[in-house]
């Protein structure tokens, strides 16, 4: 959710310098450069000045790296406590040049931006508050600093802007169609969540993000599911998964939501089993094409053969759940299938989090043990997914011939309609029709020959085909 931050150090001094430079620009005469931003549906024109790059502060609340802040929990906590210290600002600069999906890697897009700035210079001005906080242009500032540039052009927001105004303007700038660099997936989800927290309607938020309202609800479900997985991965310990750990799984999460929504109205328990097993596979890093093989029956048909007994903990019906405030009214607990799938996923989540924990959170022995558990689960899933994939390919091959015949029937039905229309308009090519029917006869002969081969008791359809071809041949 949205955060409020204290005023940066030397804010009064910086504000006075900005005020003087704005007066100098106005006093110089001639055409003045401005940058136009959308503020609460109104066009706001901000004067542009030259400003020292070293005097600017990265915005700790920028949506661009909101999820990536969780990469290092200690630095994130220090940043929340005091965002203006050298260490906090250095952490923000590190995240601005890092790969959103893996902050340990440098983002190639950042290097492309840096190369463009070096070759062509700054094109569009950034945007700052009167106190020197960057509202737009955080990434460009990081690149300019690496290049050793001393100044940059920035528009200046009104002096009375507060953090609500800053967040509103930043979001409006990001959602422009011509913006060069989109938010990462998780940061878009967080921005939607923030807008909802401000009391805006789903329709209004969806319009701003240029998506359907149904897509907005899908994104909120996905973020809620991610937060649930993170909470369960920690299990009361310091080690837990982070938002950034889900950055690369956008399409898998969307497919999970669609599959879950389709199943939940028919059988809620099976839908939850599907959700738990797919989330475990997503956390383990399986590809989208692999995750698709996991359905609500995956555990019983495949995983029980490859996973050691008892991996997910004891089975059985979970205890009934009391409903607060309803005088002892209870609801039935999750079914054994749901409980087992949830226990399995919990084990994977906690093993993943503990294996990646720092040495000050978990010992080497604990991390190695967690890695062994994680690897055991991944190998079991890998073998089960492979078996499910083989069955799916076999099923597809079995259904391929009937599906093609069904398509041919549809084409013949359409040909009947077009034949009637052609005769009515006296445009039918009788010779071409006769040639096509002869080809159909030959194709039916081949089909009858193959369909009847090895069939001891052919069905009605195949029997008719064999008989029809035999009659035609004898005639």
C-alpha cells in the first residue's frame, strides 16, 4: 500500500534554489520549456530548469521498483526507516539498474537507456518536487550518474504537492501509451492495489490501466494469491519468499486463474487442489507448457507414483472451522485431498524460502536440508509432469484422426450449402464438382481400408463405411 515519507534533508535550502532558478527562467524572456502532466484529470504545466544530478533524491515510493525492494529485507527495512541516507539511496540506485525478475542481474534495458543517453543526450525532461525528489526520471538519473553527467533538465511540480499528488502524477505518467519503459508485472499489480486502497472503483482503475474490468479482477486475485504464498512460506520465521520471486510467472499465474475460475463453480475442492499443485510447480520454476499438464487429478494419477509417501504430511479430513461472531457455528474443514495438496505446497514454499535465506537467518545445515527437500519435490514433479505429458500426447494422437474426420464433415456440410447456391445462380462448375467427388471416393476407400484393419467388432459408423465402399466397388 501507499507509504508516506519524511522530508529530505536540506529540503528548505533546495526549495529556495529551485525557486530562484524558476525566477531566473521567467526573467530570461523568450520561449520557456515546460512539461505537461496529468493531475487529477487536469493538464498541469511545469516549468523546466537545469538541476544538479547529485542533488536529486530517488523516490523511495516509486512504483517502478516497489516489488524489487523486497530483494534485500534488511536494506528495505533501512530504506523504510530513512529513505534519504546514502545507503538507502544507493540501494534504490542498485534496484533501478537491476533486472526486475532477478535483481542480482543487471537489466539489459538499463544499459540500452544508458547508451542512448550517452549517444544522443537527454530527450525528455524529468520531473521533481520542490524538495528535489524525483517523480519521473529515476532510471534516467541513475544512468546519467553512471555516465558522470553533472546536470539534467527537470520539470518542477508545485510546491504544495503532497505524497498523494506525487503518486497520482507518477502513475499517470507511467500509463501513457508512449512511455518508454513499462512497470514490471508485479509493480503494476501493486499500483492497482494502491489505487483500490484510495477508494477508486474497479471500472475506473481498469480504464486507467487500459485493461478490461475482468482483467483487473484477475490481477487482484493473482496478487492476493501471491501474498498468501509468501505468508505461508515464512511460517513465522524470518525466511520467506518475496514479491520479486513471482515476477517472471505472469502467464502461468493468468492461466492458473482461468483454470481455477472454470473449475471452482463446479467443484471448489478440486479447484483448490489444482491451485495448490500449480502454485508449487510455479515456485519450483517449471515452464508454462509443463504447468499446463497439472490438473485437479494430477496428484492421484501421477504424483503419488513419483513422490515418497508422507512427503506432504499426514492425510485426513481437516477439523471444522469456527466462524467468528456466529455463536459456535462451524464450517467443514478442507477435504483430505485439499489438505494434502496444501501441505505439499507449504513444504515446497518453506523449502524454497529457507534454501535461499541468508546465513544470518538460517544455518548452512538448515539451508542444505531445505535444498534437499526442494530438490526431492522438484524431481518428483518433473517425473510426474513427464508422465502426464506422454499421456496427453498419446491422447492427442488417438483423437487426431476422429477430429480430422469431424472437420471434413463440417467442410462437406458447407459444400452442400454452397452447391445449392451455385446451382441457383447457375454458376456451378459441373466438371470440377465431378472431379472433386471422385477424389472423395478414393479418400473414403483408403479410410475404410484403414478403419476396418484389426477391428474385430467395428462400430456402426465404421461398419457402414466398409459396407458402402464394398457396394460401390462391386457395383
